[in-house]
C-alpha cells in the first residue's frame, strides 16, 4: 500500500494506492489548520481502509509549486513517516503526480528524503512583538 499526500493548496488530499489503483481518498479544506489536522486525517484514512501505518510500503508527496507553509508541513510529515517506518519516499508533480510517483517508487530505496519546490522565496516578515 502506498500513501500519497498533497498539501500545496487550501484543500489537502490523501490517497491510499494499491496495485496502481486508488483504493481510498480523503480531501478536506485544510487552509491554516493543516498542521493540526494532517496526522489525524492520515489516521482516519488508514482506519477507513481497515489498515494501519505498518502496511504502507512507500510514500509519494506532491512537491510542486504552491503554498509555502502547506508544502513545508506536508513534506515534513511525509519525510518523518518515511524515516520512522523505514520506507521509501519520492516527490512528484503535475496532474498525474500519483502515477509518476509510483514509477519513481519502483527504483527508490529507503533512507532518502524529499524537499519541496517553492514558487518563490518565502516572505517572512518581522515579528509584531519586535516592531512594538
């Protein structure tokens, strides 16, 4: 079973893929609650499929351009899961990101990590406390 995560836009997406077919999916309006909801939603997805994290053999994370914070959160969770479960992880983009990710997973080994691709430099402002 493969876990696929997309967190680059306001609506987050999770998929469970088995034998190159999506067997379960979960989409929700994550917006600014992605950090609070992502792990729980992964658990919900696994429960609804009658399985657990130990059954995951790989992770695909969508790393294309999008929300800086969403990409950072999704990629961090995906990397942590891959590391903790000692399973391979790959990044993918485009409309067919899951299929591209499945192709990449065939040759990937565990112990690797992925990084997101940001559309621009982050816009980090000064703390409001510092300017007061």
